[in-house]
C-alpha cells in the first residue's frame, strides 16, 4: 500500500536515527539500504525496511512523494539520484541530508529540475544524538518544496524555548553552504579548545583531571557550550585498559571529512579574512605529519621550546578563549554575509544564529549576543564593531594578548589563538603594511597604486634609481 509520508534511503547511523526521529513524531516512514544487516536492524527497531529502491518509491504516498537521502557525500549521492530519479515523477522531492558541497547541490538541483523533480539540500548538525533527538536544520530548496517538507523538518528539529531550530536558507545550495560555514566555525572552536588544553598542561602544569575541572567551571558561565561541556567530560575520563587519562592514550592525529577545507577555500574565493578557520584546518594537516613531527621533536637543531616568560593566569586564559570564540563566530558570519549578497540568498544572520542555539555542535551561550549583534545590523567589521559582541571582545582582549604571549614564551603551538590576535590587531590598525606591498607590486609588475592625496592610478617614479 502506498501510504508512507517519507522514504529514507540509507540506514547508517544518521539515516537510521533520522528515520526513528520521524517515526517518533508520527510520520509514516519506509526505508531502504542495500545492506541487509542495516535493514534487519531497522526492522528490529520497528521501521518498515523494504528490499529495493523500487519498493521504497512504491510505498510512498503520492502528491508529491518525498525521499530523504542519508548516504556519503560525493559519488554515492549521484549514484543514488541516478537510480531514484527513474522511479520518481514530476513534482516529487528528494532531500540530501549529507554534508554535500554546495556547488554539487546546485548542479543536482539543475539536473533534477530537467525531470521536474525538486531537490532540497539540507544541512543537518548534531551528530547521531541530534539525528535521533533533534538536530539543527539548515534547509536549501525552492520555496514550494520547503513549504511541503517544513512540517516534517520542524517536527524533528531541536527545540529552543519552543522554537524549532530549523530555517529556510534559500534555494539551491544555500542550506549546504550555511552548514559548511557551521563546520568551519566548529573546526576553529575545537582547535582553540585544544590549544587551551595545551596551555593548561604546558604553561600552568595541570593534569587532565585538573584541566577538566577548569573547563567544567567555565561551562557555568559565558563559555557555556556543548564543546566546552564535552571537553570537560573527555579530560576527566580514564582508560580502563591502561589506567591512564583517555586523552593521553589517543593518537595525536585529528581526522576530518573536508568541510573545514571547503570553508577555507570559500573564504579565499570570497575575499573574506577568516584566518582562524584556515589555521584550524592547517593544524589538522600538521597533526597528520607524524613522521616529520617525530623527527623534529627533541632535535638538538631546535632551540629549546620551553623557557622563560610569564605564564599569565587561568582567568586570562578563560577570557582569551571567550574572545577567540567570538572571533571564530565573527569570521564565519562575515563569510555568510558575503555569500548571501553574492548569491542572492534570503537567509538572515540573526535567524542562522537562532537555529544554532540547540541541536548543533557549536551551540553555545555566545550565540545569544551574536543574535543581538546581527539584529542591530552588522557593520563592515561584523561582530567586532557592533554591540554587544564589540564590548565582549574589547574586555577580553588583554587576556587574549597575555595568553598568546605566555604560550609563545613556553613554546606551545597556538596557530588558532595567534591568528585571532593578528586578525583583531589587523582590524584595529590604521596601517597594516599594505602600502608597502602595493609599492612592491608596482615596482616589479607596474600594477599601479592609489594615492591618499589625489585620485587615479599612479606609478613609482624610478628616475635616478
């Protein structure tokens, strides 16, 4: 009988949990995965798992039919769409809930439109727990398609004080673009927290359990966030097999799935300065260079890393982390502001901050002042120049400077913190050295430069040189 409200294609952890979430909110779900074990697990949890994609399409209620893909980004999405598009009809809707590149989503939207099939690229943040209990959802689709799927998305989204953490970002790749930037901010904040742990360990001499107590205390105030909360939990954990802190037995290599790199590339393409996001991506790449790091570690060719300098205090470190996290959000929102203008997307920055307050990985108390700043209207320097985040940064800036100086003095690698410091100082400076660069460019390439005292393009006078 064709009676299901929605079909789920892909029953990995995310697809399985999204299916359970939908079913738990009263929607009739039919699911398919080519893996029989995945289908059996779904049936064991009370889901209707069919044995073929044709069976999935045939079990859906018409007018229009809706299928949600939960498959790995890339070729797997294209393969699924190729087969699925032959089974669907004009007006039907396909949702891609994975971390697809926004340009792939734009292309797929155009390809399916030739068959009159509507495509929705939605960003879903919250991991496996969020998929089951309520994620933050950033939806990209044509307005009519979003209107049809909005009741389902709002129902399964995280709830913040009675408001669903789901919003329409605009057509095409808008939803996946916003999710990409979310992940770029996530990279930056995770790197900043990792560097904070290194300062606590190498500058202040704290062991993991003592550092865990610091993070737990910070989580009661303005630094309250999901990532700070789980950092306190992880640092407090002991490995049963070795009786050592868990953080000490995990290989010091950070993985990634590409979204941070996409965000970094997007900032360069847009001409938006987001050095902390780029520094976080570079730090993960450096973590993978294990042989080179081992070769350099303890080398007598390297001046002793640890020595001298004030260690600052832990209160300064907390202020530094607060300031740096505001700046990480600021860099992401400046990129979003640029993208919505370049692409003509209708999403509002205040609304983006609002749906990130629950469900997603970067949910934090800080999003409340970020929302207020966006409501006041972002200036040219975004969150740095507009209240209330402007005052937060100004008050925390001395702590950031003290922390960076202490970390450098003790040889602690702090690419994210130092990038924040340089970024803020760049905005605070009336002259950043660009005039000399322009002179160099004109000297070797006759590129010309603007003068401050009269209009037009000018060149260096090389007479007598």
